[in-house]
């Protein structure tokens, strides 16, 4: 069992997705259970739903699950001896892992279970074999990611070069912050950039991370764009009507 740990928006899901996509073909049974924290906010029903999903995705079985406890037994029986690759993404309590893959001994030899979490204590309690901590992005990569979102190219446009470096420094290597602020500043004037920078300067050191500790999965449709604008307004402190 491997644990991946990092703060919200640091790249856990991105990293584990890349690993899963690369290695899933080597396992006959494989499954990726995402958004566990969010789904389980719905209580026991959420856990039961994830147990069902695990059975369906990994074992192609649509067996009924009547309760969490009986679900654990069913999963253990069905997984017995099977070599599997399973990802449990964004786990927020120890019980969630217990309910989904509690008895890792039931899996066949060569199985790999990867658990990601914002809370390193859960991974420690699970006694995973190895904990990988997501590192913050270095300055060069940060500027590149920010530039893709702010300018749609890998480096800043001439007049924005210095401003870009100053803003990137405030993101402290957090991909989510680089993306959100980069998107927000796309196609804006130098004055708007300067005003954003001065807002960032007022946020106490390290707090930018806290303000953006949310999941951000790309802007695929209008609803998401709407939510995104709201987040930007919250973050930048602007009136929503002005930004729209
Ligand atoms: N190495 C990377 N290169 C480029 N973009 C990245 C990288 N890592 C993460 N990102 C981007 O940053 C954003 C946040 O990443 P991700 O969703 O993986 O974070 P997370 O740690 O899973 O957050 P949460 O705890 O909220 O689930 C995503 O939009 C993703 O595309
Ligand atoms: Mg995630």
C-alpha cells in the first residue's frame, strides 16, 4: 500500500491519475475511486455507493450491497487472491479505507493499493509501506504553468514579465493557485495585474494556499465557469458584477 499526501490543490489527483494510466494495463483487475471525501460527506449512503462502484469497476460485478459492514465482507470475498491495482483518491477518514479495502491481505500477490489524502495522519494510521509527499512546484515550472493559463503560452508576454514573477512567488508552487490566478489574469490590463498583486501582498504569508483549498477540475462548462468566477471574486475581493 502506497500513500500520497499533499495539501488541497497540490497535485495528488493529477499524480495518481498519471500513475494509474501508465500501469493499469499491467493488472487484470483495476479501479480508480475518486472524490471519496466529497461522496462520503453524504454519510453511510456514500460509502455504500463507493463499495458498489468498487465491485462494479474492478470485478465487473453488480452484486447488491445491503450495508457497509456486509459490503466489507462481500468485497473481501470477491477480492480474495486477485491481483489488483486500486486507487482510493482523496480519503478524509480512516473508516473510508476500512470500508473499501480494509483487509489488504485478502488481495493477491503483486497487488498495489494507492491512497491519497490531505491528512498524513490517516496514511500513518493505515501503516502504508511508503508515503510520497507532493512537493511544491519549482520556480521555473511554476512560471510555465502560470503562463499557460495567463497567456496561453509557456512564458510571460514581455511587459508582464516582472509582474508574472511577483505573482508566481505568492503562489508558493501550488498548481491550483497558479492556474486560478493565471486564468483570472488572462487578457487583463497591466493596471488590473498591479491591483491583483497589491491584493496578494495584503494576504498574510502562506494564506493564499488556505484561500484556495478547494478542488478544481478544469472549466468544462458554464456552471463551472460561474463557480470559478465566484471563487476569483472571493479571492481577489472584487464585486462579481465587475468581473463578469
Ligand atoms: N505537475 C503538474 N503540472 C501541471 N498542472 C498540475 C500539476 N499538478 C497539478 N496540476 C493542476 O493543478 C490543479 C490541482 O491539482 P489536483 O486536482 O491534482 O490537486 P489535489 O491535490 O488532488 O487537490 P484536492 O486535495 O483538492 O483534491 C489541477 O487543475 C491540475 O491540472
Ligand atoms: Mg484531488
